[in-house]
């Protein structure tokens, strides 16, 4: 049974990367035919900038600069906030998570550099989603770190925070309560993603189609990026975050 669960879950884990890139590509192609050439070129520059911001490998730079190690060679090998908590302690784990969330917020908010989007809510929301996804792709495939990055969950949260701040803040509270109750970062992330979708679709009952699609995308991305974690949770083998672990010196 364990072997079957491990195989079926693990076999789907890499597919979230293809899903994210494919989704970004579809939206990107649609924009080529939707706007004048000069507008499209300006959008292109902002999308590339969003990718570069998302590519900043916070945990790798911190581990190398402060501790003289490569975080990818320790713990789970994933250069994300969870592994940073595990290897470097709560202080630096919190720093990396905050920085990765900030990447998503800044990249998704680049729309302010184009005045057109300040007056058109629907177009603004669509472009913010494109910018946010570009940042997530950058986090997963960072140009500054040999295209070997993390899962992008914190950057997705930053993206959500920029687009739907009130709902995202509620999800952060859900995340923190679950984390301090169970000490499972993966479970906390998945519950926060599901709550985000439920709030948008049912509680706030958002009518705008782009918002509803965005909520579903967020939940799916979070669940898909945690396929292996789901298997370990089911089998009772998921590691708990050392929230009060003494920071590595």
C-alpha cells in the first residue's frame, strides 16, 4: 500500500511545473492578439521583470552568504522556506518566507507602471495574474540559480496578497494557526490555498470570472506542489517544522 501511494503521488509531482508554465503561455499568447504592438512590448518588459524578481533565490543567497553552505545540499534539498526552517532555524526560515512572499507582491504590482491598468479593473486583474505567474515560474526556474528553484508557494501567496489582500490575509491567519497547531508547513499551505478558493467562490461569491479562475488556480497550484507531502501525511512520515529550533550558527 505504501509503495502504491508513493508511486501514484510521486509520479504527478513534477507536472505542476508544466502546468504553471503552460498556463502562463496560454495567457501570454492571448495577449499578443489582444493589444496594440506598443502596449504588448511594454507588457513584455514588465513580464520579464516579474520573472527576474521571482528568480531571486533568497534561501540560496542567505545560506551561501551567511552560513557558507548551499541549502540545496541539506535537508530535503529544496531551496524553499520549509527547508530553510529545517536547516537554518526559525529566524532565517521566517526571513526567507517573508522575502519570497514580497517577491510575489512586488512582481504582481508592476502593473502600476502602466497607467492604462489603473483605470480598468478587469484588464488590471488579468495582467496581475500574468505578472504573478511569471514570478512563480521565476521562483521555480530561477535564472540566478541554474534554473533549480523551489515550489513557489510563498510567491503564490504574495501574488494572492497583491490581487486579493483581505482574503489573502485571512488565509495567512489560517496558515499560522494550522502551523503552530500541527507544525506541518505543508498542511498549513494546503489548507490556506483551499480556504482562499472557498472564500472567493462561495463566501464572497465573487462574480468576476477572472477572480474565480484565479482562486481555482491558486488552490490547484498549492495542492499539486504538495503531492509528495500528501503521501507522507497519509503515511504519517511528514516532518514537522522545528519552529523553536535554535538558529544555525
